[in-house]
C-alpha cells in the first residue's frame, strides 16, 4: 500500500520536471510526511485550463457516502479491481488524476520491529502516481469535499523486499492519456497500471521519526544504517 509520502521543493519544480505541459503555482508548503486526510497537490483535467494543479483531501470519499469517515479507509485503490469496485469505478472512467511525490515510505518487517524506508526516483526529482478523485456533495449541512486515492499494484523486484504492494507510478508518456476524461478505454487504462521499473528507483532505511505524522522536515529522509 501507500500510506505516507513526501513532496518537497517548489511545486513549480514538479511542473517543469513531471508535468511539462502545465505552468501553475499553488499555496502549498513542502511536506516530508504527507498523510491521509491532509489536503495535498494533484494534477487533473480542467474544462477551463486544460490541466490544473489543485489541493484535494487524501482518502477518497464516494459521492454516495453518508459521511467523511469512509475516506480514511480509501487512501488506496487496487489496480486489479479499481474498474469494478463501486467506490472507484465511475472515477476510474472519468476522474483520473496524477499525484506528484518526491518519494514515498514503506515499512519493512524486522526482528526488532518495522524499519521505515524512503523510496525515491533514481534519475528524476519526482514520481507521478496514478490517482482518482471524487466530489462528495456534503450531507446534513456539511460542506462539499473533493478527495483522491492512490492506485496500487503488485510490487516490483525492489519493493518486494519491503512489501507486496506499491503505488502505480506512471511514465511521462502516459500522463496525457491518463488525465484525459474522454478516454474511457478500460483495457488501455488498465494496461497502464503496472509496476514501475525497479532500476529507476532507490530505497534506503530512515529513522523512526517518520512514524509520527507531526514530524515534518528534511531530517526525516536522511539515510540511516539498516
């Protein structure tokens, strides 16, 4: 799964290196410990701009949900079932997004307890994870909420040493097709949901600081001895 990640540096840098066709700034402070229920940057299609960068709540809340609480359990969607699950199938057809991340965290089981690892790109500054978004209309006087989920797939060779799942990380060549709301070719979309090449990633152990979501700073991603 993917339950914590980092996005640091100017978001404009993300634009230049990951989403070259979009130039836009938003009010977002770098985060080294992004967690569910926080509002975080995503890229999506926009009828006015073509593409937009906006802040959405992490943890998808289906439009039919009775309250916000379900979102905490919807931070990930499995690639194998995302097109059929009631919570995700409509968004998979029409409301896809990209989730920029400088890297993500995973915990490896060890005799003395779980050891956190940071996984980052080897040859670029950011990953772009495949995501879905939804708008919850608000119930009983509550304000509408836009939220998103990150799609996961089977782990590649590197990630298999840490966990059996990993986020779907898309190559830049797939961005346009993934974001296009008019693209409803289910088989072609499914084919994008494959493990990212292990040789394009680096993973290393970090300190236990990341375990506390209140800790947020560059020291979190500093390597430590395994």
